[in-house]
């Protein structure tokens, strides 16, 4: 067992907030869980109680209740692991690695078996499980290592058999997601080549037009649509006519297959990339929130109350928690300004008139630690910051009904 958690002050709001009957949800960094390695793929059980994270030659099973980490060594079978999917009954996790799919028993946190891909040079990435739990499906090369396709494994027997479906493409089959009725698979293609829509009954393969490169993919629950990361944009794709008519957000670039997670009610999508994260409202295709720190892959609780992000470079899983919204709405206005910025020993604040409301000044480190607290007057005044070391800080001014935060750089 291993448990390393950093708790962060959660409520740092990076814009002006006013009271309004129309609420807008926001998320804040809640916890950081160390995995002691390079975590990549991530999946969450249907009851939201466990995270399964691929981590080089191991798998971490993480409790979402207290963030304890159980490590499962897979080094006898694989040296690297990438994708992960969980059976509908939450009993088994399936993990892709170098030329293998490894079965993890989630009751005992132990290896339950493995399937060796026919081509030993194959690196497996994306992975999906059919809604009935009978089949595991992943992008694969044929036994001759010359044809792209998807491999379907029978997961019901003690000996895992498989079949191969060729997917004609000039690109490399990479990620996969299944429609929620289990009838079709969406296969993304790294490098040149359209993503594909594969009918799992007829084995017919159809191009998803207008996208030339694709990595992450996730399927909406209530409509026949999917989101696909094309490394420049997040595309909203119609699965009825296999066409991507809408680019709903700019992508932070991602070469990861599980870089998109969608809540069960299709209300929100969480999208991660190498240089940032997005929270998207699927009701109007708008970006609700942007985080600048990078990420690898993402999973979400079914109701969107939390989303979980792997960070390969820092060896962590970062937990973002929804901030309770009771009638507060983001409005982009300015109630104060800071100058100079960067600053050295003193800053000047110019505070707009706020109907004589009492104001407080709070200064936080970038990790959320409160380092200064003062009462303010509603006019221009100077604040001594000589006691604060060089670095990036968040300066917050609060009244009864309004909060605004701005970034401050101290540099001497």
C-alpha cells in the first residue's frame, strides 16, 4: 500500500463572480496523488469507487475515497502499459501493453491472465469493452505486421480467443471507443488517415470525413455522436453520417487515446492534452474552464463531480472537484488592478467603487497557500510585499457578493 496525498486549498477563482440566478459550474484542484512512476491510461469503475491507472510495468488501483494506492507488478508480462478499460461489472480491468492485454482482478488486485497479440512487435494503445462484457476490442496489427485493424477477444472463456477485422487506412490504428449499444466502434488513426466507424455486426468500415489525424475519442451517451481530438481541435462528430461538422474547441495537442471523458448525462466533457485541460459544456459547445498545466489522460465520475487526470511527467494523478455553485455566475469584469506587475517590494492597488462594501485582500501561492490577509479601502493604496519571496502569486479581493483574482509576479 502506498498513499501520498497533497491537499490543496480548493477555492481559488480566477475571475470576477457576481450573484446571479443562473449558475455556472466550476472545478478546482482538490488533491494530488503520487503514483511513484509515469502514469498514463486511466479508467474509473461504474460505482466511482476505484481508479485503475497504467504506470509503465505496473498498474495502480486507487481508492477514490481516501486515495490509497495498490500497486500490481506486471513486469513479467509487459515493460510498458498504456490503455485501460473496466468490465461493466467492475470485476476486471483490461490493460494494454507491449504486445499483450493483461487482465487484472479488481477484487484481489492481482493478475488474472493475459492475451498475447499475434505480432510480437505490436504496441497496443486503445482499448474498449463491449457493454455486455463479452468482448475486448483494441486496435492491432495483423499477425504479419502489415495490416491495420482491430482485434476482438472473447472475454468469456478461460482461454482468450480472438478474431481480426482489417481496417483499411494509411495511418496507424490507435484509439478506440464503442457506441453505448455496442454495435459500432470508432477507431482513431495516428498519422495520416481518416478515423473509422466500424460496424461490429457487418464489419463494414466507413471513413469519418474531414479529420486527417486523430487520437483521443469518447462517445456521447444519449445521442449518436462522438468527440474526437484531431491534435488541433476537438471535433463533435455525427455517427449517423460519419461526418465531423463542428469544431467545438481548440485542442492542447494530445497523442493519448483516453484524453476525453464525458459525463453520463452528456452535460460536460473533460479534455486533456500535453499543454492544458478544458472543461466543455456539451449543451452549447462552449469552453467553461481552462487549466494551463499539462496532462496525459482523463476519467470522470459519472456525474462530473470530480475528474481525474494522469500526469506522466510528474508521476501523479490530479483530482479536480466541482465547486458547489449556488447562484454564482462568471462575469468578465474588473474590480481592481495591480501595478507594477511584475513587482518587487510594493504593489499599488486601484480598487473600483463597490458601494462602500467591506473588502479583504488575500494573497495565495500558486499551490493555494494563503500568505497575506489585509482589510482594504476602496481606493488606490499600496501593499508591502517585501516579505514574500520571488514567485507567482494569486491576489484575491473579496466583498460580500463579489470575488476577483489576478496573477501577481514578484521578481527582484
